């Protein structure tokens, strides 16, 4: 099936934020402990951990944890930058008639700080617009609906295993990039069909490999 749209992850794919996930998790755990959480801290990705803890804590804990997470993300965005290829890549994609989207586990405010035009894309689904974020396929299915595409007509480009897992589950083409923190082997293990050095090469790869 011909690729007619590209869905991008943000941090590590279109931008360099250098998020300190350890600090983020530490601050959320500190909040939970102050509010009375006891026992072993759950393992897993932070957003999913917050949900588990919230089920026990109740009383608005998820909202307070979200503010803690957002503060770290916005601090990182203030120090971050778009990769040099990002705006030319998006412009060239539009010129080719491709539908373009960004789907991220980051908050929208942090993404807009670096990419103010994010809301003008065919699909923009930051964390607050995704009840079940990657690696669940819902975020990609929602993006495909907004782009007017079947999942098989879209490529998901990302730097993390959760991006590849979501792409496979959704039925999109999984394109890994090693511009983040995961190497080619890790991306392929998570389901990547194609692995590129960075997203700046994706348009050239469209015709060659997909």
C-alpha cells in the first residue's frame, strides 16, 4: 500500500529535549510519598506508573502528578532545540502532498514551545489528547483518522521501542531512527521495518524501501 502520510514522534525524532526521566520519576514518587503512598514503587514507564498509583491514591493525584511531569518537560523544552532538518522535512513533506502528524507522550505545551505550528499539522496528538498513549495503538489510529488514512498508508517514525510497538499494533509501517537513545538493534527488536540515522532521511527512504 502506498505511503500517503507520516506520523512523527517528537523528542529524539524531530527535536532534542534531553528529558531527565529519572528526575521526573523521582519527583512523582516524592509527591506520592508525601501524600501517603507506601510500599514498593511500581516498575514501568512513568505514565503507566502514575495510573497505577492513582488507582490507589485517588483524590486527584493524577492531576497533581501531571503538573510535576509537565514542569520537567517544559524545563527541558526551554533548553531544547529542533533538529536542523525538522522544518525543511515538514515543508518538503507538504510539498509532496503527504499528510503529516506528530504523536507524542510529551505534553502539548512542551512541543509547541519548540514547534508552535504543531496544531497546523494534519494530526497533532500530544499526551493530553491521548487517553491511551503509545505503545497502545489508539494514538496512531486517532492520528490516521484525522489524516484520512488507513493505518497501512501511514509510516510511524520514532526513536523509541514504544513508537515501534505502537506502529506494529496499529498496522502502520514502523520506521526507527537512531537519533534518540536506542540503537538499531533495540528498534528492530521492537518491530522496526526500517531503521535510519535520523528522520531527515525518511522522505528519501519512502520511495526506496517502503
